[in-house]
């Protein structure tokens, strides 16, 4: 088969069929390519989830999504064996389908816990910004009044805790509930290998519900609204850097 990936490329693994009628996992796991025989057999790093090794089932089929320089590629692979080589947990897989260019809207979700800040964007703020963008004014004086009214609105940020993150959105834990489709602004510090990168963006609330076992806290899931492609790539980079860090920690 044609090799569209390189050694070291990131992989996202999804369980699709079981040879022994085992339960199919709905989780996605991160890995990377470590070796390829130029035919149909590859060695990949055993995935790590929450600090623990994920035992991919021998004989089961998994969809592998390759993050390559040329974009995303997808193929199906069958687990041949699991083994340890030079203190590294590996999985040998056999590609059972050809590589196909893959376009998708979903992203790998990383379970994580760290602090963020957010603020609710009021309807008045949205109205003023929409009016300014439309330049819907009878005079410069009216436009100036609108700009001043926008500047005078309070910008109150509150603390929250993020619980998972992906290139498409995030989930966080806070002390208040939000309306569906409500817009919020989020301050997100990304700890990359190059240093901490502060990010600020707007997001739309998809769902907000009480945390299990509590009536005083809420879990809210949001999708990004204003994230540029370069910023989205930084989020994805953080997700996979963190996965690699956890994998390395789990191997020690």
C-alpha cells in the first residue's frame, strides 16, 4: 500500500469490531507510528489513557486516523500482537484496508483538569457589536455613543475548571448554569513545549447541566466560535503534546 504517513506521525485510534464479541469501546485513543514494513504491517505505541496502558484487543479491528503533513488519512487495522521492546509498550497492527483521505468535523477529546476564566456575553453587548459591524448609524455622534456604551459594559471574568478539550470545543465545570446557545468568552492558558500561550476566544454553549451529585455546580460543553485555523492547530498541538507526555510517563 502507498505510504502517506511518516514515522512519528500522530494517530487517533477508534475500536470498530471485536473478534470475540467483546464490548466495543466508544473512546478514542492517541498513539504514534513507530515502524512500518513498507507493505501492510506497522508498529505503533500502545495508547495511554488517564495514566494507564490501554490493552488493544488482539484480533480486533480499529480505525486509525493518521495526522500527516498532507492532511488526515484513515485506514482500518487489525491488532496482531502486543509486546514490550526496549521498555516501550508496542502494538503490531496489520492494515486491512487502503489509506483514504479523511475529512472530518470531530476532534480527539483530551481529558484534562486545569483552571480557566470565562465571562458571559450579554445580549446588550451582542446587540451593540452587531450594530457596529453593520455600521447602522444616522450620524457619527450616534456611532460614538454606541462605541462608548460598549466600552462601559462590565467585563467580569469568573474562575472555572476545564475537564476536556479538543480542536472543536471544550467542557468545563463552573458554579453557574448557562442557556443553550449562550455566548461566552474564555481565557485559556495552553502549556505547550515552547511555553504557555494565552488564548482568548468566544464559544457557544451546547449543553449545561448540574454536575452529578451536586446542585451547586454545573458542567457545560461548548464549541469554539472565533478560533482561527492557526489557533485551532495550537489547541490540537497541545492535545497531542499532552498525550505524548502521558505516554512517556506511563512507560517509565
